[in-house]
C-alpha cells in the first residue's frame, strides 16, 4: 500500500506517482431519508442509477461519487470523523479529487460515468450526522454523475479518469 500523500492538481509530479484510486465503498439507499446500506458490488444499466438505489430511475442524477481524501479534509475541518455512508453518496474512491467539471468522464469497474454537476452536501447531514457536517463538506462532497455505459461495479475496482 502506498504511503504517499494524496495528489493534488497543483503537484503534477506527485499525481503521476500516485497509484490509481480504487473503489472502497458502495452505498445504496432505497428511498429518500431511508438508511443507506453498504454492499460489495452493484449493477447499473446504461442511463440508470445503481439497481436498488433511490436514483435508479432518475433522469440525469444516476449516482454520486466522493473521495476518501475529501472526506478526511472535511472531517479535519469539522473536528470529527465522517463515515462514507453517512454522506449518502453511492461510490467512495480511495484517494484523490473527484472531477466536478460537467462532461468529465471516469470509469469505475465496468461503468463509464459522466459528471453532471458538483454534488451539494445532503440537506439532512446536519440532522443525521451532526450540526456543521454539511458546511464541512461544502466543495468536498464529490460529483453527481450519469451512467453512460452500464455494468457491474465492485469494491476494489480501479478508477480511471478519462
């Protein structure tokens, strides 16, 4: 396992030395305000979200992606740990920054994703995680993506930025 610090856009040499991120968590929530559950693998059809998730049949918001690096930064600012499932994001990457520019693409397992927009922190975070959690995650909450190519995704899959 690499002990290098997380790469940043401002340090291209470090970014080249960083191993590709891997998928460390998958979370599904069957409905709004219902608890999320961690799974080891999931499936998404082209043009749909993850099977069994509340956004499975959404028009453009198919799934959300966050990074453990950005979660750690938010936790440091907040002063408490933030668990990946508590943010209600679907996919958590091991490290690095999740692209948030609309049109950016990434591959996670068999899925090819396109960024639709920056993900705003979930409105219920302050109620479910604790006061101030949503503010700590501002600009660190990842991206909302659409599924361009469906397939299976598993914890441990390598993530490639296209």
